C-alpha cells in the first residue's frame, strides 16, 4: 500500500506567489536608495543614473546566458558520438 506523499511548502501555489512578491519587494528596496544617495562616479554621464548598476548586472547576466546557449549549440556533438566506430 502506497503512502500519501506529504505536500512540500513549495507545492502550494499561494506560497510560491508570496515568495515572488517578497523577492520583488526586496529588489525594489535594494534599488530605492540609489535614487537618494550621492555616488562618486568615474563616468558621471551614465553611472550617475539611478538603478544603473542593477540594470547593468541584469543585462550582463542575460548576455552570459545567451552566449552560453550559443556555445552549447556550437559545441554540441551527436548523441552517438562515442558509439561510432
């Protein structure tokens, strides 16, 4: 006889929704001080924009993911590569 599997905390959609909302709040709170604090920048035209480093980090991560997918496509070998004689 199979035992009924106990549901995990992440199996409930309302908990996942709460977690997402919490993450969005944390992200907003982390970017908010950027609007009020003075920054000593080297390139004042771009670096002084509020949220610049958050945007820069996001774009850099997206580029890393896209380049890694491109590498995966270019370096891919056939599934039977080692079985061929």
